[in-house]
C-alpha cells in the first residue's frame, strides 16, 4: 500500500466497520436471534478505536510501526491493561474501602502503559515519539474496545435484553474513545519513548508531567460525567494528541548537498558534468 493509501485507510476502516455493524444490527432486529448480540457488541466497540488507530498509523512519515507490533500492542495492551487495572482497582477498594476516582485514573493509565513499556524494552530498532504514540494509541484502543464490550454486555443484561440500551452504550463510549483512552495512552507512550531515546532529567520530567496530566484528565472525565465536561475534556485530549501527531511526524531525509568546503564532493560533482 502506498503512502496515500495508508494515509486514507482510516476512511475504509470506518466505512466497512459501520457497514458491518449496521448489517448485524439489522439481522438481529429482523430475526430476533440473540446469538448475534456478541458480534454486535464486538463490532460496535471496535469501530471507533480501530478507525483512530488507522488514522494515527497512516500519518506521513518514513519509519512506521510494523503491523505485527501494532497488533500485539492492541491485543495485549487491551487484555493485560483491563486485567491489571481490574486487580489494581480491586486491591485499592479493599484497602481504602471506597475507590476514589483519582485511583481509578491512576490504575488504568498505569495499566495501559505496561505493554508499550514492554515493547520499548524488546523492540529496540526505533525509539521515536511518533512510533511511541502509535503504540500507545494501539494499547489504548485495545483497552477501550474491551472495556466498552464489558459495559455493553452489562447494559444488555441489566436492561433484560434491550438492544436500545446496548446501542446507546456502544455509541457514547465508541465516539468518546479516541478522545479518552486512546489519546491519553498515546501521549504518555510518546513521552516515554522520547525519554528512552535520549534519557535526561528534562525528558523524564516531561514524561512524568504528561502521565500526571493524563491521570488528571481521566479523573475529571470520571468525576464530572456531564456532557459539557465530556466535550471540554475530550476537546483538550483530542486536540493535544492531534497536535502531537502533527509535530512528531517524520519527514523523509533529503539528500546531502555538496559543500563548497568539501573538495571531494566538488570533484564528484564536476566529474559528473558534461565537458
């Protein structure tokens, strides 16, 4: 796939995903067969995260994250992230009796960084912010999709089989996922990769501040829970990650020019000219 194809692949992911979801929904509504519910939930929870991940992966640049690495980050990041966050939240609940929202944000943001940190240690070819951001977005996408599946299943059971409750859950959580889990983990992973590429006090401080900001945004998201708060926090998070995607894009290297102070290059250039 060429650069243009990769850049606009997210549109194909969105259209195909939405089309398949609507097809399954229509089949479920027409036949009343509940065995289609898991497929409906999986598609509904995955379309928006997958679309934004394809968007991040397709940004201009000459050093892309290989597909298998993205797949591992999304799958393991989701599974390990939700399991680790669940145990951290469960342990905090038992120690404190009440689970403050700040600990929820801290637990989940730390859990989603486990797999990007592991990839950073094992995959040493590149340690650029752009690649860290894509890997972080992939981990956040897997986490968001699995978490949304859980909430959608709980809505289906709690409403005694209401498809309307499931669709509302999938719509709200699906549309907000890129501005929440994907953005926060992408930003913290990018800062982590930046620090790993050239360790130093300033870059360590930048990573810690970015992580703290992600936890704060996550905490505010869970605490306020109103539409204006979602719009404001989501706008800040999405704007931040889009700005980082723009600033971290890698341009192809330009060929070196012959320097007037380099006699060897001047001789090569002169020798190549017609006499």
